[in-house]
């Protein structure tokens, strides 16, 4: 492949290896529907929490329509699907596991396997059973701060892999622990809606301990199932730069945000070390000592959820954003949610973390809120080109899962953002592939971005949304 330096754009055709997985991703709370006893269902019932008063109660009714959804994926040409399991469904009461639910997940995975689609399963994608967050009892109310969290998540993981491990080889323990902690314990936007740096640090460490326990439980169980499981984390990684690189305080702010929010969890799992100030803070104030060295090497692959770039300022007026408000360059291409579209960042993140982790990479999420589907084709092509370039440079990238297969419940933003390759009409539950869905299928089938596609989509469309100038 002709490629000179970083300033040069890639030249088509851009090809992918024969075993590369082209897939899509969803998460249980966002697509399944059902009156599940989870903290997110409870949160959505509280007035003012979710935009438009939306709730995940029906979502895409994927729980009942999974067969049609698998058939649609096959028809579109997608070869992999990342889905998650709802802990609150599988273990409705502490220590009680619902075999009918596990059978249902078997049917879901079976439908994928029968359609020739490789599954990747996430065990924890943001939501918790209410017996851990709301009701009193053994591990009462503490949620992510519960001392028993690692043990409970490990036990649940072992039960799930025992029941389903023959159908799935790729397992994700946790989705975006850094985002979950920031939204739930610093920004107060997600359950349990706290704003406590101390609790945030404790939740972060407890999730690290939980991941380690889950990793070990999965591998211990794997021996009796298939013996070939690969286990990783879906890390949320952004590109974080100072708003004005000339201002020392902004440079400091960007470094701090990168170290604490972006890198800390991933670094702990790669090297078994914590960012200094976070470590000191945890030691001085944390209740439970967690030996971070145990986390080293507990991932067989490195999952990257990549969306955007932030420009960071240090501003004493923005206490609600931890004094580090994030913004976007004036006139930059943005999504419906105002997130900057910055494909180069995916290449940067893949290169950096492949080196730091030493394990194969998957892009476990990457996508855009784009209701009119004006930018998604170009978004896809440019991000996939970054993946192809990384592979050509020698980075071991095994697959790409686009977020999302279909429109879904976007947490506190409700149903308004449209991330789907497939549009959902929530009134009728009808599924309509957007033009980008067909383009992605064509690239997946060809395992290449051909010259014509590259020429058409290598730049953002002229009518792309831009941030105010
Ligand atoms: C990620 C989440 C995923 C989805 C996308 C848009 O942070 O993992 O569930 O909400 O953002």
C-alpha cells in the first residue's frame, strides 16, 4: 500500500485482512426493552432525568425481534455483532439466576451464529440490578461502591459463561468504566447522580478490582467450556488537547484530564500502575486498599470505543465541569450532538494503545449521531481508512464494531440522537436501513474501500454540520 507520511492521505484501495471482523454494536438497556429491575429503569422513572421523559422500557424491542435483527444484519453483509447481557435480568435477586433468561440469551447468540455472525458479548454495559443500588440487603444500595461488587460481578460472569461460553469466544467485562464513573459520580448525570470526587475514585478502583475478578472467573470457567475465550475491556478513549496550546494552564488541564479520565483505567490494566495523584488520593482517602498491580495483563485484547476530540480549558467559573470545560474548534465538522468528527484520532489511539497494551486491538465502538445520514458514509469511510492504515503500519487490529446497528436509547439524551445504520420508527418498530448501512455492507463484503468509494467519501460532505464560528 502506497503510504508516505502522516500528512499524506491514504490511497485507495484500502484493504483489510481476511479474518477482520466488520460488525455493529448495541447494549441491552439501549435496545432490548422490557420492564427490567435495573437502576436505569428506576432512574428513567424519576422526573427530569432523561431528555423528553424517555425511558428504556420498550426501546427497539430487540428482546423479541432479535431473529429479524440477526437476519437484517446478515442481509446487510455484517459479519459480527457486539451485544450485552443485562445483569438485572440474569440475576433478578442476589444469588438467584434465571435459567429462562439465560436460555433466551442462548437463542439470541444462536441466531447470530446460525446467520454466520461472530458475537462479542459485554457482561456489564452501564446498568446494575436494583438489589445492588436501591433495596436494603447484603450489599445494600452501594452500587459501584459495594465492597462485594468484584465478587458479585465475578460470580455472575461465571454463570453466564458457563451457560453461553460455547456460543461466544469474545467477551468484554466492562464497558467504558471511565465514562460510567464520570457521569455517575462526578457530573451527576447518570445514576446514582452523585458529584463526589472521593466516591468517583472509589468507584473507579472498585471497577478495576471487579474487572480483574471477572477476567479470572471467565478464564477459570473457560477451561470447562471451550478453552479459547478472549477477554477484554471496551475502553472509552478520546483525543484531548489544550484549547489554546499557548496557555500553560490549558496545557496542564489537558494533561490532567487525559491522565485521570482518559488513561487511568487503561493504563492500570496495561502496566499495573496508577497515575500518581490518583493513587495518592486513593491511598489517603479510600476505604479499601486495592492493589493495582493485580490488574496488569488482565486483557487478551484491547477494546477501543472512539468517538471524538476535546479541546480543554482551565476555567474557575466551570465548577460543574470540574473546572475543565471541553469544547470544539470553531467551524469543525460536528455530529448532531456537537461532537467533533476527527478520524485521525482513531489512528493515533490505535497506535498508542497497541504499543502500551501489547495485545490485539478491536474497535468496540465508533459512530455518529446523524439523523439525516448526511455525514455517516464519510464518517465510516474515513474512520475505516484509519483502521486500514494502522493495520498497514503493523498494528494488530482484528475488527471494527460500528455504533450502532440501529437507533436506540441514548442514556440521559433519550431517543433523540440517531446513531443507527438502521433507522427505527419507535411508533411501529419498523427498521429501515439508511444509505450508510448499505455502504458499510459493501465495504464489509469487499473487505476493501475501493477507489470510487474513497474518492466520494474521503472528505466531509459540503453540507456537513459545523460548530459555530
Ligand atoms: C458510548 C456508550 C454507548 C453509546 C455511545 C454513543 O459511550 O458506550 O452505550 O451510548 O457512547
